[in-house]
C-alpha cells in the first residue's frame, strides 16, 4: 500500500508541475540540424524609431554625374556667357539647403567651371559661432557637400571638386549681430 501511495503522489506532483509550468514553447529550428527543416526563424520585433533632436532636411538630388558627362547630361546653358570668377553661396541659420538665390549663383559657378575645364575647386563650409564646435563642423560639411552636389548635378565632374569644413573657425566677420552671422554661414569656393 505504501508503494501505491508513493506512486499516486509522484503522479500528482508530475501533473501539478505540468499545470503550473504550462506547455513547452516551440524552439526555433536550427538550420542544418538533422531532421529539422531549414525554415527561417521569425524576425525579432523592430524598434520604434528614436525621435531626433532636430529634423534633418536633406535636399533630394539626382544621382551624381559620371566622371565625364555627355552633352545631353550637361544642364548648363552653353550660350550664356561664363562669369569671371566663382562666387560664394550663403545659407539660412542651421540649414544646408540651397536657397533660390544661391541656385542662381551656383548655376553661374557651374558655367564658369564649364568654360574653364582645367580649374579644380575646393568648397569650404562655414558656420556662424552659435552651436558647438562639433555641430558646426558637421553643418559646415553638409553645406559644402550640398553645394558640391548641386554643381555635380549641373554637369561638373566630381573629380574637379573637393570639400572641407571649417565650422565656426576662420570667421569672415567677427561682429556679434545677425548681419555678420549671415556672412559666416556660407560655402566658400577656392581655386586649386
């Protein structure tokens, strides 16, 4: 009888442990294991995108031009007279998008470069003194690359253009007012 009691107690313990722990969960099959199919395991849930401190505004530009663009690809009007030199373009506070007046200047710069194929240029990105040094270096780089992409999309070969950022270093104007800050928010062109 004692043996029957032990047997019944064991069954009750086994049954209660199954009830308390529940059914075993399916284990994802391992690829290459014997006897297991090669199904892909379910993808883990994706994280929600993190909110950014400031919205990033990238100007949508077509892909970069090939090394030597064809006549059809060049959007520079050949009949217009090329300007005598390259002009800087200016940006709004905390922006790197090309403004409408800057587009006209960059189109003139592209005509100059088309008329002078031997000229190589370095585009220097600058910022006003507001913001951290690291932030302004990144913003200056975006400004220089934005101007470069605009020229490349007008048919200027990317091999003729390089970029660098000076951020808030080397200010053009050192007064502490908005007019001066505007002069420092620029992409400056240097012939090489």
